[in-house]
C-alpha cells in the first residue's frame, strides 16, 4: 500500500485536528487508498515545532516551511496557518509539485484565491480546501435526498453559524480580529462554512444583500499564553487596547442561480451559542433541517407523509447513510469533529490516488471568496451585489 508523506505547516488547534485525521483515517477506511505518514511539522519557533512533533506524532520538525515544501520526500503540503499565509505557501507548494490541502477560508479575498487556483491548475497538482462540515454524514444525507428529488425543487435555504467565544469585550485581540491577517471576521472565520453548505446543497449563489456589524471596536492587546484556538492570550490585567477592523456579525439575503432564495448569518457574539451551525431547506415536496450540535441527526419532513404524521421527524445517521460503512456500526453511536476531518482526509487522498478531482477544491474556495467579497461590498454600499468571477461586470 502506497505511503504519502505529509508536510504540515502549522501546529496549533487545526494542526491537532489534521494530525488526528492522518492517524485515524486508515483505521476507519480500510483498506485505505494510501497511508498518510506524518513526516514533518512546521511552526514559528524551534520550541513550538519540537513540541508539535511530539504532540501530533510527526517524525520531524522544522521552522522553515520553504525547506519542507521543497523536500523531495514530501507528497502533500497541509496548510493550517493564519489566513494571510495561505497563498504564499500554496503557490510555492504548487510550483514544487506538491498536492495541497489548505484550511479555510482559502485566502484573504477572491483576487488572492484566484492566484492560488491558477497556480495549482498550472502545476497539475491535486488541491482541496478544508470545508470539513460538509463531510458530516447527516449533511451528506441531506445532499443525497436533494439529488434523489425527495424534497423537489428547492425554494429556500436558511443557514446560520452562531458562536459566543468572542462576545466578552475583555477577550484579547488575536489575528482573527485583524483584517491584514484574517481578511474578514465572522464572515471568513465561520460564515464561509455556511456559504459552502449553500453551494454544496442548493447551488451557485448569484446575488447578495448584506449588513455587517462590529460590536466590540477595541480589544486588549496580547502579551502571553495560548488559548484553545492556538491564539496567544493576554495575561496582564492592565494592557493597551487595539482596534478591531473586521466584522463581528453579518446577515445576508441571497439569491441562487436556480431561482431559490435564502439567508445566511454568522456571529461570534451570541451568548449561549457554542457551535450553532445550522441549515433549513424548503422544497416543493419537503423540508430538511440540520444542527451541527446534534450532528447525528437530520430532521426531515416530506409532503407525502401521512396526514397523521405531518411535521419534522428525526433520521439518525449510521451504517446505512453516507460514510456509514467506514464509521460506527450502530446508528447514533456518535459522530464528532474528528470524524469529519478523517473523512476529509480520506476523500482527498483517494482523489490523489485515483487521479480524480478533489472536492471541495481551490475552485470552490475561490467561489466562496467571490461571495464573501460581494457580501462585504454589499454591506458597504447598502445594495444588492451580483457575484461575478473576477474580470466580469
């Protein structure tokens, strides 16, 4: 069985998720398309890199991502760094002939994402962007029902992603609140997952009309410590504050090319909401509802249900639903965040081995960035904005 050496750039929160996926994938998907070998991990200091290698099971560590990208032993470059570094690393990796998986959002904006897409296409390498939530079996089951025509023509999509981890005004200024590093705030950080759901399940978005808000305009600067997201946190009581120049929340009406309509919203300031990622889809023959906090469940309602059974009912994912044969043998036994990354890893490596197109890939990442840019433009202008490829009017 072929072995593929992984060079992972970044050893924080997302590095942990990806390393787990590399270790677990062959245990779930056996025989595996190939065995991912955790070869080298990169971090910003030797101390952090050495620690990451020990924690995450990598054979080697480095502080020089360029050396890893150009290492002939490396097959796949995995980018799990802040958003402003994705493009440089991905373009260099493509030129070195490496297959690439990058965390989302793909780039700081559509223009930068297009340079990444052009680079991987020119190099002929496989590429993927890590919108892992679509790999949740219940979401894949919703896709199956839609493709089978179970809910008929889609009329409406409602999607939300609500969190509260930054609702405290005393939580410190991390890179996620700085436009030059993150590109945008709640929109890029979590809202793009909802955009991915909308495209994956319903179709291409053609127009947006949005509003954005920054509820906490200043945050304390950081001086030390590390939080669960891999962000350095403040440990001093009295520190200067710095400006937040990204959105805390956005709401957008959307139109799809196929005629459906809907809405997308995301916030990191919703007290009581932990990881409230949801969608509700209405069709001419039924409706589907999903809440990631209850990720083993898909709520369904079909127009041909008997009159004494109208309303939503719960379908529990398991062996008979998408990815079920590789996961757990009993419905509702439990699907976690780790399993979505394991499935993502399997599908990407399978695409490499079978020489097929990975999905979602940099083309999808680029389209999501076009939509995100249009949302920001709409909020600035207070008008409907058409989503066009770069160069089109």
